[in-house]
């Protein structure tokens, strides 16, 4: 089963939920945990062990042969992203704007454009325990094609019985790419007006994509009526409420997991996984 953990805003504890869920489920089943928050991956901080195997992620970009180029400007006119500009004496290329569509190579009447690989990030695989793998996608600084790195990270995940994917916060293209193909989405929120506002937006994305979801309310101060009301209205199950407790904050702050320290929490996260599976199978 493939579960994406998402949230409408940053700082809700989404990565903490993903890491605890993966760790807990791995006690009885093989699990692959995938960090698709590629601009700021952080799951490896919870799992520092394991030898990293790093694979580069590259995209194809145009390489113009100046000896064949007649400066006709056809490629620049074709490129919808403004990555090519025909100047008086050469064609200028702005790699950060290129979406690697390959169209300019086809459009060039002189056959002056070849395609070469340009690295934009990495996918790192670690074996944390005999039943837990961590796959981390990392986008190089200054790059924008997060979606390409996410696709590679998801492909590296394989098809373990449980694949738990940590999405980036928000509802932009990288989140939609991360959610694509998911069986279920856990939406992590907190009991504040901002949290509820962003939960509604994130839920709407999963709804539009036809992906069943459930909610985890994190850092609850016990005043979660609005979040519960929203979930009732939308018929979204509340999978768990995690209280705002000093002990939990201290454990997380030290880079540890509450489920690794406390068997009761391990069982609670296993129950979240089982509930997701039951909802998915019953859908
Ligand atoms: S590959 Fe596509 S996006 Fe990149 S420069 Fe060529 S036309 Fe533009
Ligand atoms: S389309 Fe080809 S020949 Fe024309 S400017 Fe571009 S690279 Fe040069």
C-alpha cells in the first residue's frame, strides 16, 4: 500500500508522522520510506544509520553547435519557457528556465541542437534495518525541476508492502506529483485557524485527484472542535490526535522518534497504518 503524508502548510509535523508510521510498521512488514520533500529533505535526520548509495538525477538540455547554427532564431521562438534567446552573434541558453521538453532540437532546421545531460539532484538510498529502507530525493540548490527528482525517488521506492511517502508542504505541482498514484493520503494538521484553512485546501487537492484521505491532528491543545467539525462535514476520518506535550517535543527535538522510545506510541502508529489500509480496502 502506498500512503502519502501531506499537509497544507509547513511545520505541522508531517515528516514526524511519516517517520513514526514507517518505523512502527517496519516492526512487522517491509517498509520503504520516501522523502519527496526534495527542496528540504529531513527524514534522514531521524535515521542517520545506513550506508548511503547516491544516484544522480539529470535532465536533458540543449547543446548548440555554433558551427551549424545559422542564428535563424527558430529555437528561441519555439521555447515557451524563455530558456533560449537568439542574440546577434549566438544563441543564449538559460538552463534554469529549461523544462527539458526536447522541442528546440526538433524545431532547429539545421540539426544544430543535440541534447546533453545536466545534473539537477540526487536520489539516496539507505537500508536502515532489515525491514526499513529510506529513499531521499534531493534537488540541487537553485534548481526548479523538483518534479523530476520526485519521479526518480518514487521509482526507486519499488513496491514494498508499505510505501510511506513524505510530500513537501502546500499544494503546488511537487505535491500533486507526489500524490499521483497514491492509494491513500494522511493529511496532517494542527488545531489553529491557519491549520484548518490549509487542511481544507490540501483536502480539496486529494478530493479532486480522487485519493481517499484521513486526518491526523498534531500538537493538539484539546480545542480541536473546528477541525473535527470540518472532518465530519467532509466525511474524512480522524485517524489520530497527537497532544501538544513537552515529552513528545523533547524526543523529537533530539532527533528521536516517539514510536522508537515508547511501545504504546508504536502501537498507535501501527493502528494508523491499519486504519488507512482498512479504509482503502473498503473503498
Ligand atoms: S528543451 Fe524545451 S524548454 Fe528546454 S530550451 Fe529547448 S524548447 Fe526550451
Ligand atoms: S534553430 Fe538551430 S540554427 Fe536556428 S538559431 Fe536555433 S540552434 Fe541556431
